[in-house]
């Protein structure tokens, strides 16, 4: 089938899907209905810049399937954003939500922009304009946005406010990942990183590894990477390598994560944190460590990097960090490297987003311990189901995780039938 969805990231999502569909023996005729997004919205967002000129930014939202409920997923502000990337990320959200047992289809949106190039005022104008253009296509029971790379709680608050102003009432359930002061939930900010660390602890138990003395390398120090690092350090794991888009550091003695966090909080990035520990970012992923956590962008582990990895656990905190070519290599190294695939590894974020949406709909708010207990419960359940499937069919962790998600959506589509 020819479509508007092209590019390396979409091809990656398609390739993975074909692999899983072969394993599940889904007939050719039923595959396009599962893979191709239901809706894709492309918009132009004009805003007034501080210098008095007008600039137009391209924005997108892809809603993958509407079979299980509203669609759900983040909004990315990054120069790489295009319809191919956004559609792949939406498709992955579908398998992620289905694996975690959430009543959602996947969605993703974004604007092609470097948010660091904008002033706060310009960022607010762009965020509000994006939501305003999306009003006809979203809603608390249609499509619920959240943060992703380049967006944060403040952007979500602007989204919520813009939508609410047009409705003439506060509609906090239109987005998740909001500040707690504006209807957000306890625990959402750190949920993805906490989930990553929780699943790493599960994997270590299974592999009979001791956290004391274990080492970890984290690529990416945004919301996900920083909280994952903090939580791993609290488990007694030494963080020996860390990077963001501005700097890369390596020190076998380990870093103090609280100091790193305080520095990044104050300066906006890790740039200038140290001169002694500066390291080549191209070499970071292939250093020897117990746990490798790619927590930045897609496709950083290709076949070449995969062959050189020297970790015991690969915890995919980013979406799509490992290419299908790398997967083929890692399949051969299955006994050496234990993969926690992205749609499982980073699902803590959308799980707590779901809790936020439920609380907003009910206007009944939970304590932090309740949020985190429920989070751990859903993560443990998904982890166990993946492990059972891996052992039953001798398949890779990625195929097992995706198969559970794809199967759930396929069954829902089959039982609902085709209308009319
Ligand atoms: N952007 C995050 C993800 O990729 C979170 C999505 C959400 O909370 O809805 O999973």
C-alpha cells in the first residue's frame, strides 16, 4: 500500500510490525488495517516572534487506532519532527498501551522546531497556537496529549488552558503530564524514569545480579534519563557514563547524580559540568557496563553498535533506539544481552498519564504512594507476561512485547468487525 508515511523511522515501525505479524500469522489482508494510522492531521502554526516578524511552523498529530478508546500520546517539539517520525511514534504508543492494558489507541504529535531557539513567550505562543489548531480533532474521549521530547509540564498547562478557554470551562482531562497545581497527578513527572529503574531491578533479580557495585551508562538526561539515573543510584548502582545533546561524560568512579541533576536544572543542560570527564559521545554506548540506558532519540543502536555493546542489560528508555538491523545482531547475542524493549521499558510514563486522566475525569485524587503502587503493579504484570511469552515460544523480548500489544488490538478489531 502506498501512503504519506515514509522515512527511516516509519520504515522501522513497519519492519518490526511485519516481523511480529509473521510470528502471529496475521493474514496479509488484515495487516494494513492494523498498521496504518486512522487519522493524520497536518497544520501550519503562525506565531508572532519577539522581533516583530511572523514565523510559520509545521505541526502534526497522528491518531493510530480508535478501536479501544481515545488515542493517547505525547507531543514532541524537535527539529527532526516529520509525519514519518510522528506516525511511527504513534504506532509504538498503540502497542505500548495495549501491552500495559490501558484502554487507549496510540497517538503522537509534534512541531518541527528547536524549542531552545525560542523565547519563553514565543514557546507559549506556539504551544497555544498548536492546541488551538488541534481543537476540532482532540478531546478527553477522542485524543489526549502528553509531554514528549522538547515539551514539559508548562507546555501541557498552556495546552490545557487554551482548550479550556475555548470550552468556557476547565477541562483538565484534555492533556496529561500537567503540573500538580493544574490537575496533574502526583508521580507523573518521575513516572517514566521510575518505571525504567523498576524494570531494571526486575531484570537484575531474574539474572541474579547484585545492584551494589553494578554500573550503568545513561544516554540522554532529559525527564526520563535524569529520573532513571537518580532512581538507579538510589538502588546502589554506580552511574559511570552520562550524556545529553550538549555534552558527554565518562568516569569509572561514578557520578553523583544529585549534583548532575542540580547542575542540569540550573544551566538547562550538562554542558560545562566537567572538563576531566569529557568523553566521545560516539563511544559512550559501547563502553563496558552492566546496564545501558539509551534515553534520548531513535535509531542510536544500529547493527555496528549492537555488535560492539558490552552491557548485560539494555534498557530502552527512549522510543525506538534500536534498529531492526541491530535487532538481528542482538538476536544472536540473546544469552549475553537482556533487552527490556522500549514499549515495556518506558511505559511507566503513559501508565501514570492514564492514572492522571482517570483522576481528572473523576475529580478524585490519589496519594503518591497509591499512584506508585498501582504503577509497579501494572509494570510487573506486563514484565511477567512478556517473560512468559519469551519462554513459551523462544522469541526475542521485543517480539514478545509487541506481539502481546498487536494481538490485543487485532482481537479487538476482529470482534468489533467492520462498519458498515
Ligand atoms: N511521550 C511519552 C511516551 O512516549 C508519554 C505519553 C503519554 O504519557 O501519553 O510514552
